[in-house]
């Protein structure tokens, strides 16, 4: 029987159950609970906006969106968002989900830290970003009722979440600082890693090998 939280049914297919177990095994608790909340917030925002979406695809996107921060799936040569997106696509292909469906999940995860652009794309892509922004930064907090927020947090608590998620971000990207150029994760390293120096777009232009 499908689990329901705040009126949202958690997908109970074999694919969804395997996604749950994979993330439970590979990610620390702070990321597991965060990922589940992201699905719930995204679904509630979708209901509030009247957006049609595929719950199973949105669930996989939510569960895999931070998998690139883990030891098993994190690389050092690309953004962590792409790590999670690549693994989600491989996972979906292994379950005979491909084509536009798998690409929507890939895009949702790859763009989930890119402000504004995902909100103009397919529902699953837009809603994943809305779920992440609500859980991490409180964007859309008042779009949901107090009862809805309390039900989600009761199921997946967030003790000291602000500090713990910053810690998870830091550990997941400290070995690939070059991948934060031009994105919000540079803020994390600037606050949390002594000696980090941001990439500078203006300096990159001035240092270009093009002759003037």
C-alpha cells in the first residue's frame, strides 16, 4: 500500500522502491530526508499550481538530485548536479525508461541549482527546482499551509538542517572547486573552505588568448 504524507502519495512501483533503497544506502541521512522532502514539496507545489506531472519521474529526480554529493557517485571533473543526472538516466534506462522521460529527469537534476530557467520548462523540471528551493532556501514557504509543512517535517525531520546541508555541499564539492565557476555552490566554498578563490568571469575574459 502506498505511503501518503501531507496528502501526497509516495510512488510505490518497483522502480521507485529501488530508487529509495539506493539513496538510503548511499547517501547520509540528511540527504535522504532532504530528497524525500523535495519530492513532497514539489508535489504540493504542483498541486497548488494545478501542474500536471508524472509522480514517478519526479520522485526519481528528487531522490537522485544530490546523489553526486556522495562518495560512490561523486566525481571531481564535473558539477555534482551532472553526476546525479547521469546516474538517474542510467538507472531509468536499466528499468526500461528512456527517451523524453529519461531526458526530463536528467535535465531536472542537472538544472536544479540554476535559478529561474527550469521554471520555464516541463513540469517535472520546474517542480524539482521548486522543491529544492523551498527546502533549502524557503522559497515558496507561504504557498503551502502550516499543516502541510508540519506533516512533511514530521515524516522527515530537519534538525539543524541549514548547517548540515551546507556541510554536505562542502564535502561533496571541496575536491572540485573549479566546477563552481558561475554557480551558487561557489558561495558555499567561499563561506566554508578557507583559501577558496572564486573564478571571475571578467578576469576570464581579460585573460582570454584572443589577441586585441
